[in-house]
C-alpha cells in the first residue's frame, strides 16, 4: 500500500538553529514528491517538486533533497516566520496521478 | 495569493442541512481537486474534475457530490450534514491532469456543523 510518513510530528527550534524534517515514502514507482507549507487556517502553499533520487532544490532558507526512500527538508538558520506545518506528498507512477499526503510536521521557531 | 478563490470563507449550519461550497480555479487551469482537512485526519482527497468531467474519486462520502461547470468553476455539495463533517474544505487547481503537476490551493472554507 502506498504510504507517506513524516517525522517528527512537531519540532521546536530556536531562531538560527538549523534542522531537518523527514518524509519517508513507500510507493510503487515515484513520479514526483511535493513539499508544501501550510499556515494555520490557510491553504497549503507549494514549495518544491522533486522527481528523482539525488535531486536537490533550494528556496531561501529551505533545501529539499530526495533519495529512493525518503526526502528531507533542511532549514538553515530559521526565522520565526518559517513557523508553519510542512506537508509532503507523493505521486505514484500507477493509478490516476493522485497525491498521497503525509500528516505534516509542525515547525515552531522561537525568537 | 495562489489565484484560486473559494466562497464562503466560513459556514455555520445545523445537522441534517445541505450546503454548497464554491471554487474558482486559477486562470487557465482545467483540473480542480477537493480536499477535506480536519484536526485528526490531515488532508484527505475527496474528488477531482478535469475540464468538466469527473477524473478521480478519493474518500468521498455518498452524501457529498461535486461538479465542474463549463466556465471551470466547481461546487462541492454536502448534504445530511453530521457533526463530524465539521472541517476545512480546500479546493486546488492545476493546469492539466497528468503527472508532476503542482496543485495550487485556495484559502479554504471552514464548515462548522452544530
């Protein structure tokens, strides 16, 4: 069964303290892995798409990487405005291209 | 701002009632998706339409239905509402229906069933 697991569920960091969020997946053939950011009460905001193992993408303080079994979202020197829930989703090679979503990691950056 | 609009922002209703949520996709996007997000369930895919036709179904209850109109806006109809239907309902759109298309989400409709 296709599945996406994100860890940790919640992460509290001090401003400037770098860390990583994990997204592990089991899927029969990966077409793409997506990262989204969601602020409370708002819709998810698209961040990155990764397609193949070894690929990396960066945006400001965020860097996403992909292996054959997992993806990491590295956050470098975070600021309080980076506080949000980060969602990971995968798209399987078979089926109707629907996204399979993880439960998210709630990131809190304390000033 | 993703370019996807949803109305209303908030909806409060009673059990047993019927409501309609509306979504306008980004200009040029042909595909519309509906999701439900509750505190204990995370983001759950409900249904997808592409250019007016149903493309895929997820965990959508029989009490729920949707459609996409010729101008590409979509409506999600929820009937015989129960307390457990209280949630955020999101609409997302993408240009096509194929692989690797990023989905762009609207601001959501918060439904409260009393």
